[in-house]
C-alpha cells in the first residue's frame, strides 16, 4: 500500500500512486464507450470474414458473433460494467466476451490490432455524424425556404456595414442562408464520400500475413472499399478533421444568422418576434424576452472551431503510424458533433416559429435613404447622366432631404430640379421600396420574381 502512495520527491499533491495516474491518463473508456455499437459491428464483420477465410472455425466465429450481440444488449440496457483498468471500449468488450463465451473470444483479435480497430470504429461513428449533419442541414434549409416562400415580396432593409444600404426582400435574405447552408451540405456530402474507406485489416500498421479479405469486411460495414495503405489507414484522422472543418464553417453560418436574429428581435429593431418556445425571461426584469437559443447558437462556433484547432494541433508533427496522441481525437469530435446537431435543431425550430413583423420591416426599409441608388440609376437611365455624375446629384438630394428632415420621396419636384433640371415626375416611381426591389431583376437579385425562381430551383434540388 505504501509504495502505491504518491512519490515523496514530486508527488506531494497526488493522492494516488503513479500507476493510478498512469491508468487515469491512459484510459479512454469514459468517453470511447460511445463507440460500443461500432466496435461490435466491426468485430462481428471481422469474425465472419476470419471464418469465411478459414482462419478461425465457423463454430468459434458463431460463438463470437452471438456473444458480441449479448455484450451489445448489456451495454444498451445499461447493465454493462465498464472498467478503467481495461482502458478502452475495445478491451472492455473483448474481456466481457471472454467471460460469456470463454477462450474462443481470444481468436477474435487474429489479424487485427486496436489501431485498425479504433480507426474503423471512429470512422463508422463519424460517418453517422456526417449523415446526421446532412439531414439536419437539409431540415434547416427547408425551414428557410418556407419563410422565403411566404415572404418572397416582403420588403426589408438590406445592410452593408450594418448601415441601411438598399431595400431587399425577406425571401432574398432567407435564401442567402439557403445558399450558405447548401454549400455546407455539399461539403458534408463530399467529405463523407471521401472518408468511406475501411481501415479494418490494416492491423497494427503493416497489414497481416493472414489471408484476410478486406473487401468483405469493407462491404459488410458499408464502406465503398478498403483503404489502400495500411500505414496511412491507422495514422489517418483526416475524416475527423474534415468533419470538424465542415462543422466549423456550418457553425459559423449559424452564428451569423443567430446574430441577426438577436439584433432583429431587439426592441430597437423589432424585425422579428421569436416564439416563446425559443426565448427565456429574465429573473429580475419582467419585460424581458431574451433570445437565448440564438445567443447559444451564436456561441457554438467557439467550441466547434476550438475542436477543429485542437485536433489539428494534436495531429501535426505525429510521425507515422499510430501514436497514442490520437486518442485525443474522440472527445473533440463527440462534443463538436453533439453541439452542431443541437444548434441545427434549435435554429430549425426558431426559423420555423419566428414571425416577421412586416410593417416594421417595410418602415425600416423606407428609411435611411435606401432608394438613393435607384434615384442615381434613374438619372443614368432616363436623363442620360454618367453614373458618377448621377451619384453626385443623388448625394446632393440626400443632403437636402437630411437637412429638411424628410425622406427622398418627400422632396418636391421643385426641390429636385433645384439640384438637377432633368429630373421629372417619373422619378417618384423608383423611390418606393416596392418598386426598388421589383426592379432588381438581374440573375440572383432581390426582385420577388428572382427569389421565387431560386426557391423553385432549391425545391427541385432537394426533391
Ligand atoms: N484507445 C486507443 C485510442 O483511442 C485505442 C488504440 C490503442 N492502440 C494502441 N496501440 N495502444 O486511440
């Protein structure tokens, strides 16, 4: 007992002896137990392949495969006792298998190593997260399209520098996020296709002399093919990094939209009303309704991008092939995936439930001289001015309106002519926000007709 106590020279602050500390730093079971079902699926495929190839007997393979199902049901029922001494999910499962089926369990690890095993398990788990991200992003896209459809011609201010720039349509703004999320979708799909190769059978690092069939296990586990280089296969965590980088960009998009929702739902903007389901009150200020879900979504990029940086940093400088450093991969991806899915679900709920305050949007769109560009364009089109001159004339009119404390459409024709004599009554047609947005019919522009065309295209894409 005494020699297990902390080392007299350096262990003053450690209650436990060095072996216990080693166990604590080495064990991954506390988190990699999340890979249980993938571990068992991988082992079942491996056992079947070993027997098909005549490497173990059919009887042993059957006992292993059945026993693994028992282990799985114990884990799923919460009846399994995970042991830190057994380090990780792979050894916990195998040890329990031995208790259940006896010595045949020892044949399961023929022609494989924990290195290809963990790579396989973690790939299977991450692949599920790619699939979840793909369907959750799609759900959010659908919610945005529903908003866009309803408000294809609702007018709101478009901003640059968060200063009123030009009127845009609600539908156009929603569809901007559809484009961003559409790129996320294609990134997740692209990375998912690239990662779908099976590391199983790469063994420790060099492959194996046993006559295994890697194509068979790859197919059984839904991989497109086996990996082509055993050193790379056990050393590769690109799939996790690609998930984290796709997730980071996606979370960044969510964060930008969340920020807009925080601004839009403020008393100063009142562009949207968020539903009570996604807001909270204040414990002290009774009037408050806080956009907590949006704020938390805005924050998620912090931990998701943090995970990306963390794993990238873990992997840099690692010599081939496997190093224990790589055990630090899982918690980052687990946390990032959990939080990405949560953020996507919360955003989808918020978007589906939010109400646009159409009158406030329109009023805000009409203020801040938002149709100044339309006026300048009119001068180019109708009065033949070069754009630079038209810009100058419009600037003078904006200054005049500002001085008078009115908006551009409130200036009289006399006012206008005092700045430029070529201006006629016709100019008032382009100064309304409705006409402004309707005129922006260039491909991808804010005109309701363009927005509807993009909605139609997206609906076809999603099927
Ligand atoms: N728990 C380990 C991990 O997550 C499994 C692989 C261990 N391999 C080894 N050679 N120690 O990376």
